[in-house]
C-alpha cells in the first residue's frame, strides 16, 4: 500500500493490468519457448519480471529472472523448466492481490 500511496483504486487498476497483461505475456512466453525463440523468451520474461516487481513478490520475480537468463543464454531447456514454474507463480500472485484489493475496497 505504501508503494501506491494507500490508493486502493490505483492498486486495483495495477492488479487488473497484471491480470490482463501478465496472462497475455505468459501466452507469448509459452509460444516463444515452444518455438525456441530465445530473444523473445528473454524479452518477455524481462517484461514480466518488471511487472511482478511492482508487487514485492521476490519468489515469483526470481522465477521470471531465471526464465530471462535462460532465454538470453539460449538455454531452451532451462527456459522451459523455469517458465513452467512462472505461470502458477503468477496466478497465485494474482489471486493473492485480488483478495488483498477486495478486502480493502
């Protein structure tokens, strides 16, 4: 709440963006991993990592960083393994954030 100056409406908007854009980026990431597009993996994971960093979720952010590093290194197997953890981590974060916002609305 401190990061958003206790503005619940702004937090709700930010969480909504994470839901929409984060989920869309997971789809892009899956496509990049499936096609072995290392630059796209690195870029997409980097974008997700930045979005996640707004919510003080270091465990999920670390997974995104692992995917990013694997993508940038051209490690398709590593990117696939790490990205398999990223989607459930992101979903759990979204669920927690939505509940947090609802409790304050």
